[in-house]
């Protein structure tokens, strides 16, 4: 006897869920243009803590929180790599 399509769909959904478990998602600061992770620079000026965010491609940007981010392109260095040298 054949299985109904809805039962088969439920079986596939359990084996291969379409969405990740919400607790496994990690929110991070990404560039609003290319959605790649940003480099944060923290420093103090007259005792006031200041944070700036920088994208390898777009420079200084206002970060946006996202659970999705694009990987850095192969061979591309981040701004932090060019500033901080061993």
C-alpha cells in the first residue's frame, strides 16, 4: 500500500529539516552591504570607550546583526591582518 504524500513529506522533514535549530544560530556583526563579518576596533578617548567596525571591502561601516554571514573570499586579507603584523 503506498504512503500518502503528506506522510512522506513529514518523514523527509524529520530526516532533513529545512531550518537550523534556533539555539545553534550565533548572531554576529556583519557588513550591511556584503554580509561578511566585520573587524571591531576598540579604544578609549578621554576615558570614553569607542568601538568602530570595518569591512575589508567597504571600509568603515555601521554594523548590522545577522545570524547569516558570507565567508571571506579566498586570498583576501582582512583590515586587521594588514594592521596587526606578527
